[in-house]
C-alpha cells in the first residue's frame, strides 16, 4: 500500500523530473534563459510544492507523537527538490547569461580591417600581408640622391634613399614601418626571402607631398670574411655603387642590397604599414 506521504513524495519528484527536462531544453538557447525565471516562479507557486506538503500531510500509524513521519519526509523531499530546482534554474540562467555576455564581448571586439586604435586614434595597420603584398614601383626622388653617403673604405659605407610609388594604397603616419620582400635566397635558402621591416623615412604625405609615395633610408649590409657568407672568393660583383670585394668571402644582406641596388621602374613588394612604438606625440611641445 502506498501511504499518503509516499504518494505526495512521488508526485513531487515527478513534477521535479518533468520540470528539469524542460529546464534542460530551455537552457540550450539564450532566449530560453529569459524564460527560466518565469518557469521557476510558476513551479514554486504550483500545487504540490514543498510548502503545502509539509503542512498538510497526515501522520502515519506507528510514528511517535509530534514526529511527522513519512509525510514529513515527503515534505522535506519536496523542499529539497524545490531548492535543487531553483538552484539548477539559477545555474542555467547564469550559464546562458555568460554565453550572451560572451556574444556581446565578441561583437564589441570586432575590428576594422587595416586599422588599429592607438591612444583613441585610428591608424592604418597591416593593409598588406606577406601572403598578399602590395606591388609598388621605384621612382626617381627629386629631393634626395639615391646614395647619400661617400665611400670611406669601409665595406658598409653606403646608405641609400629609395622612394616607392604606392598609388595611395599604402597610407601610413610618421613613426611607422613597412616591410619589403626580397627575391632571395636568404640565409636559409628561402625564396622569396622573409620580410624585412624598415622605418619609414618620409612624412605621411611622402617626399613629393602627394600621399602616394613612401621613402626608406637603408644602409647596405656587407660583411667580409665573417661567420656567414653568400659569395665565395672571386664571386662578389660590383653593386650599383660600384663596390666589389672579389678577394674576400662576402656576405651581402639580402634585403638591404636588394633595395640599394634598385633603379627607377623596378617593382617592389611592400607589406604593412605597422608599428605603434615610435609614433609622434600629439603635443608639439613634447620631448
């Protein structure tokens, strides 16, 4: 025979099981999370909840006076089950809230392509990558000669000022850098070589003030009889400046020599712009 207390307990747990199944399905969506509070409140207020069970359940035979017996146990089960339901509802709502919050954070974190915010200001950033560089052209610079320095007898005497036409497609600000991809091979035999970054030597409008050019000042790297060499004795040929070291094992910097040997009309692969460490301050009085 089922006692009244056992019947009440069984009904309470059936209600709990059904409600938990509903909660589990509702918690799978962010929309369901908004309904959990209402569902939990409705369940707590429904007949057969913990409050009425513990107060109205009759005492059973064989129990001591003042001891609620099985009916009290049923009431306690109802209270515990309801508390568990409320706890699960809170957990489900919190989890859904976290998912919703994460979605909001992701939406807020969406960035503009080719732009970075530095000190509250948008600056151009990595418009062109090593896998998709911009193909510019070397142009004559009417303001600076290509070779800025005079021979000193040192292998590294030359510094060149080279200007590239980017057609306005590679905007930048003062203090940034661009990358140049040389044909190679580099020290590791890679062709093309990995990008080399160079600080931009021109203002944001370019040496010609058209905002369509960018200039670099590059020192030609030449090492004689050092740890590395990419030209054996007798293999070094005169560079654009006329310098050669046929009697030495020579290492010529892959990208610096590529840039210093350029002539107007040559094509160049450009990446960037990048860099935010050397930007000019807004305050003209800053030092």
